[in-house]
C-alpha cells in the first residue's frame, strides 16, 4: 500500500476514483483534478474535508492547467473520461476529444514533469469487440463499423491505451493499463445496468432491458477493482503491462441480472424490453489469470453480495 506519496487523480470525483481516495487518503497527499460533471464526492463529506485532499476544478483538455497541477506528483491515476452509451451517442465528438486528446495531454505532462512512481491508465473491456470469452490481454482488439456509435467510446479508449504503451516504450514512463470489466457498486453515479436496476427495484418500478436480454456479462464489485488498482501502484512487475480487471465467476445474462436484483431485494418490479440503442456487446467475460499471476489479485465479492451492499447504500444515501 502506498504511503507518504503525492498522488494526482484525473476524474477524481468519479465513482472508482473516489473509492481509491478512501483507501489512500489517510497516508498520502492526493490532488483530484475534475470538472465535477459527475460528483460522487458530493455525498462524502469526510473526504471533502480531509486535510490530505486538494481539489482542482479543470478539464484534461486544458494542458496548461494540467502542467501547473501535476507538478510535484510522483503518481498519476488517469480516470477522467467520457463514458456511458447514452452520453457517447449524444456527444461522440466530445467523447473522442476528451478520451484521446485528454489522455494525450495527461501523458505528455506526466512525462514532462518526471512522474516516476506510476501512471495508471483506464482503458475498457470494449476493446475486445462484441464477443469476448475468456479474453486474455494479448488477444487482438476488435472494432466495429465506423460510424456506429457504440464503437466511438472503444476506439477512443484504445487510442489512449496505445499511446500509454508508447510513452512507456519511448520515454520509460512507468505506465500500467487497466481494462475494467463491468464495474459496479456503492457510490456509482451515472449510467450502469446494476445501478439502474437497483434504483428502480427499490421503487418497484419497471426494469428496462435494451435488446433481448441474452447479453452475457461478468460483473466486478468496485472494492475488488480498487484492490487490483492499488496493487498496480506498488508492484514493479505491473509496469508496462495491461491487465483485465474483473470477476470471471460473476457471470450472468442481463435478463438473469434483472431477475437476481428483484429476488435479492424482494422487489415487485416487472421486466420490460426495449429496442437496442446501438450495437451491443453480446458476450464479455475476461480471463483474469494475468492479474492473479503477476499481481496476486483475485476478485472476492460475489454478485448477490455486491447487489445487497449497493442497495443498502442507495437506501441510506439516496432514499428508496
């Protein structure tokens, strides 16, 4: 676990980043850099008032502001991105700019300022395309047709991933790339199937599924993801590598997930089907052997437990 370090987190007010901050804040100095479009920290007063936290409101598209803000930090976690299929469809140009140019800016400044500890880049499981069964890190990445909204996000994140590796190879920037597989859990803001299902199930509202519901996913609870991320910050073997991060045992169809949420929460919600918004991911299950062998990481929270934890948090903090 990191101690006595200066850590710079883009997208630091977001879902995953806020959980990492909770883990590290007591023994490190942390600067979050965020435009606060999604603000998970709003409900976490203890973090906002913590003496080890510094807040900078800004955008990764502003390279000059990044230069002045990253100065003096040994570790950079780059979590800022446009995500969520609804958002991507509405703003594909902004998605590409933030995810590609923004990542290029953060990498350039990290290299200029001599970041020597670690640079963590968030990619996505969607780089494996619409069919990924036990996908390993070295599998070919697959893109859909140009012009299909779904792939705007995946292409932009893959470009950032390639650039991250290039900075490692050309400049010895100590980079690590993480490919999250369907992360959910306490504190999630914005879009997300489990989050949406739980919110509606608590109110006994209809659970809406886009497509036929046979899409298969592996779901990873956020605490497990952050555990893996924290290992990447300290394990020298992680440098220059990409890792799938997920729970290969928490596999279920979207329809099955909706039924599980209703069963776990004793909800009377009905399941309704709607036409797909765009091309969909039919099968997404990772191989997690590399993260186990290199990092000693294995996800431990099963799906039903994760749903219950998330629902309890939502009831307490958001109301039913």
